[in-house]
């Protein structure tokens, strides 16, 4: 009998208590609705910023250090300074989660260029600013959606911004290509677009890495994409299960002919893709490899894998777990 896809049923919009959502900005913790930045902030005006998103699972951060590694690398690449150390940021995020009282949460944190300075467009003239928010974790992909899977469209009229222009390794909010493609996909009756690089190879979907199951193993694009932590997680689990996994060049034709496919993101772990351009991928349902990976992901997290309890951080914020 085929293994059934196991997806938590309590992390829904209906069950989420958004009255607990908080923001940290300008040195203060405030209700999320009161967390504001200036309309003159260059992060808003010109997408001159970086951000990251980590989730809290049963009172502990999942892979917080990996997210901080990526965030600090992105800030270094974009020449942004949050005005605090990694240790101070770790403690701040943990304190914000504890104050919210949310056991399962999504934590967003960002560093922007800061206020535009009148009379100049010199980016070095602005004082950078850091802020963070914590909201209830609502899974992108509820149980029924997971069972159906995403219906994707390979958008060929819009290419992913090339790395020579905007380095996707530095997490950024330059989503003009993603949004154009999303509207095209919706207009054609699909759920999500998948974009290609300028060389025609598969790149990313908006907020998702793309993974194909080919010959029983995992393949995900190796270049021109964000180095996804959730994708890395699935590769680690695959290794433990004896499933080959590699980063490489993935062409649209290979994705269409794959045995299975899925997307990865912090807000869902993975999301099956069951149709591409209207045609089924494999059997047109979440496949056995996809199912085994997602079920193992939840089992491992429930057992504490890669989980750092909030209270552990607060008891010794200077120690890197």
C-alpha cells in the first residue's frame, strides 16, 4: 500500500491567532499593525534591502544558524549593516518569539538601506535599519492542496533576472520577473509559474526552489537561484534515505518528463507539483519519493532535528548552537 502524505492540519488561517503577531523596529517591540517604516526608506523605494524567513516549530527555531549565515552573507554582498552582532540578533529574534507566545511561528527579518537623504543618491549616505516580525505559522499548502499538488506553468516569455544583474544568492526583493510570470500563469489557469534562466535552463518559482525526481534521484538547478535552505534540507533527508540528490542543469523538457517534481520553501518544506503546462508529471499525484521526503521531514522535526529551543538561545545568546 502506498504511503500517505502526512501534513499537519492545525496550522491554518482559521486556527492562527494573529493578535499575538509582533514587530521589532527602532528598538521597540510593538503589535504588528504598529510596525512601520518610512515611505522614504530605500528598501521600499528601490528594493534596496535583504531579508530572510525562518520558522519556529514547537517552541524552537528550525535551522536558525543556516538562516543567519545566509542573511549575513546577503548583507555583506549588498553592503548593508544591521547595527548589531549576530549574537544580539539571535537573542532579539528569540526574545520576540517568546514575547509573542507562539509555539509555531514564521519570523521575518530584514535590513534596508534606510531613509533616502535629500539632495543625494549616494547609498553610503543612508543609515541602514533592521526590523523583524513574528506571525503565526500558516503552512503554504493545506492538506487538500498538498494532496492535489501545484499545477505549474513554465513561463517562457519572462526570464529570471540574471545573476550578472541581481545576484540571487543574496536574498532580495527584486520580484518584478516573478510577479509578471505569476500573472501570466494565473491568466492561463495555473497555480504557479516556473521561470527559466536566460540560457533556457529551469531556474526558480516565486519563493520556491524547483526539484525534479529523475531516475529515482533528486535534481535541482545549480546556478542562478537562491541557495534554498529547505532544498538543502530535502537533500539531507534524501541522503539519509539512500536517495541520490544533486544540483545540476535542469532543462524544461527534463522537468516535464520527470517521475515526480516538487517545490521547496520555508513555509511548507516541500509542495508537490503534479501538473506542468496542463500535463501530468508522472502519475499526476504526489509521488512516493515526494511523500517519503515530506513525511520524514515532519517526523525528524518533531524529534528535534535541527531545532534550537527559544529558551536555549535566551539562556546563552552568545553561544552558537
